[in-house]
C-alpha cells in the first residue's frame, strides 16, 4: 500500500507538525492507536502531520494493515505524509525469523529488559536514533516544519526530537504514553549509576522541550515531583481515548456476533510485564466450583496476543472449555468483539502505565471488571466511569466475587448498559486531537509560550 505522496505545492500551507513515532501502523496493538488517531484527526484542526517512523517490515508482535487504510483518504489528499527510515541494524537478527515476533514469557520479558538496559540507554531502540535523524534531514529539506511531536516509549523518540530542535530551532512537544525513569514495569536499573544516567537523559530532554503531555495524572505528578524547573502548567494531561467512528461501525457487526446463551467476559490486548491473566483464571475456576451453572455458559474471550505459558495454565486449570483465544484481530473486528461481550476486563499492577484498551472499553459503555491497584488513578477513573466493579489485581477472592455478581445480573438480564456519559465523552479522539492542535499552536506561535520557555531556563 502506498503511504507517501508527491511534494506539496507552495501555493498554500497549513501548520506542519513532524510526528516522531517508532511504533506506527502497520504495527498493531494499543501502542500505535494514540498516534494513529492524532495523525488522522489533526488535519481537521489546521495541522498537517508528517510522520517519521520505521520500515513496514520492522519486526513486531502484531500487524494490522487496516490501520493504515484508515489514513488512506488523508494520504491521497496530501493531508498526511509518511516517511519511513531504513531498518535499525540492531534488529537484523530478529528479521531472520520473519517480521512477526512471538511475545515472550513474562520471565523472559523481565530478563531481556534487564539485560538490554544494562548496556543500552534510554532503551533498546537507541539504534534507530541516527537512522531517524538522517531521514529527518530529508524531511526538513523538503518541508517547512512548524513543530515536532515525539511520543514514547520508546524514549529514543524524545532524543531524536531534542536533537532536531537543537539543529533546526523548531519547538518540540514530548508526549508520554507511559512514565519513564520511575516506571517499575518498563525499566530496570542494576546500579544507582544506571538510574542516575537515565534520569540525566530525561532531565536534558525535558529541559530542551517546549511542551509536555502525559497520558494520566500520576505521570504528571511524578514529573513535577522529580524536576524542580517544571511547574503545574508546563505539563498537560492528554489521555488516551476511543474513536466514535470505530464504535459506530462495530455496532453494526456486533449485532450478529452476540451469543445470547453465553456469558462472555473479554480481554483485549496483550500481557506485558506486570500483567497476567492468572488471578482471573484462578477466580473463574473457583467460581465454577462454587456455582457449577457458571461452567456451562462462561466464555473467557481473549482478543490479542496470548503467550504459550498462559495457554498451558488454561489447560492445567481445566478451563479449556471456557476459554476462547481469538488471536490478534484487525482493529474494527477487535472493537466488534468488545461490543458483543457482556463484561470487559483489564488488569495492571502499577499506576504509571496507561493501557489504551481501558479508554476503548469506556467507549463501549459496557460493564468493566477492573483489576487495578488501590488507591490509584485508574481506580478513580473506573469509579467515575460508573459501570465497573473493581478488585486488586491479585485478589482472587475479590475477583471471584465480582465475577459471580456480574453472572447473576447477566442471568436476570440486568447487566447495566450505560455509563456516565459526560465522563465517557471526554475521551473522544477528535476532541483530544483538537486539544493537541491547540497545544501545538500555543507552543509554536504564542508569545506566552516564549515567556514560559525563558522562565523554565532558570
């Protein structure tokens, strides 16, 4: 599929933003959704995105060609341009086994992360930096860039933006999808020296930036607590979201996918370090033992990447007849599965990651079983959503209780079908893109923005 365009004419020009994103379609999973939707909707608000990203055959865990198709009309109209770099040479070894990688076991994820961070800072994608900078020279030669937007992880994206700002004097915005140095799930530091080095890299990137956005309040509070030169107005919360267009299209398909005699509990996405289906599987096993009727109609539906270790666990717990593994599906089909379900569940062990699936869950207005730490920002959000039951991620008894309560409601045809609408609407991707456009406009052209930049120097 063609994803580049002829050079634009000089007759008229919108504001142009260079978007630096290592993860971008045809890569799949939730990490690409935020950037994809910004690229899709920014042209509606006066900003033309030029995307700097990786080759289409970059090794990854899931691919979805339909995501690129979402941008085809904007690409054809010249509203979006995509530049792809050469391959990162450090990934050549992975490419020998094909571009589709298997998501490793949790133990191996942790070990590999530790090994990589001993020798590579800020992350394993640092090998892409020089390649991206080289491609960026071509972009700056052919286009007038008004602003830079870099999104992370990988945090290498921030370093690319910092270097481009220094060379071309173009303001840049740092967008945190997940926390950086103090994120216990994504990062490991074998010595104090390693952590201090990582903090110095983050400090320098923040210091050079013109604006900062984060996906949740916890990330903002941590940045303000760690870096004295930042004040409350320097960091804006720009959460993940859902696309109402996706929801409306999927509703038409979901009507044919509903199973009236099956109590369907769905998980969408993958299980990274710190997230495991084991407590829910154990709770389901105990719930079936307590209420045998549940065993005849419960379907635990996994949409996404499920590691081999968890397939073995399902078999060991005698839940094979209650588990359906869909594998990774095109995005619209994934949303269809959510809408055809009775309950959606998610799990996380920390408050510094912001799982994109949660916001898409919000868009469905479906009941949610949230397995999250307490107290936490995510717990407060689920409470504000108004259609959720909450348990600690490892509280098997609490999970079983919530599962059985939802089952009784399902049997009585009383599962709630609505959420707090004003809360849900805040996460509309178009509204969030408008907020980003305002941030970029303020950052790139406002006198107040220059004053703020000067204040942060001292």
